[in-house]
């Protein structure tokens, strides 16, 4: 038990990560003006840089956070598109009846 105290409080580290993540996911993220395709290309570039390596830990963490935010944005855009398709498909069925 005494040895674990030397490593700090894991819950405290998690809380810091959540706070930092929440800050990085603020208002517009700079993504709102990006199309799905633009955001996806940027996400691919982020993944490529992370796979190449040669980054400092801080650079890698920043890129990882950006990638997570881009992935979430792309997922939202896909969900919105899917919902719109479902709505349009429902309207088509109603007009056929």
C-alpha cells in the first residue's frame, strides 16, 4: 500500500485527462466548418503521423486527442447523414401509400 502512494492518485490523473479532454472538445473544435471529407482526410493524416513515430510524448498526445475529436466529429456527421436518409426513406414510403 505504501508503494502505491509514490505513483500518485490514478483517479486524479483520470480527472485531469477528462478535464483536458473536455477542454479540447470545446465549442466548435474548429471542425464545424469542415466537411466530412475534409475532417476524415485530417484524421487520416493524424493517424499517419502517429504511425510514423518520431514524436515527443506531448506531440503524440496532442495528435491523439485531435484524432479522437476528429473521429467523434466524423461519427456525428455519419449519424446525421444516416438519420436524414432514414427520414427521407420514410417520407418516400408515405408518398407511395
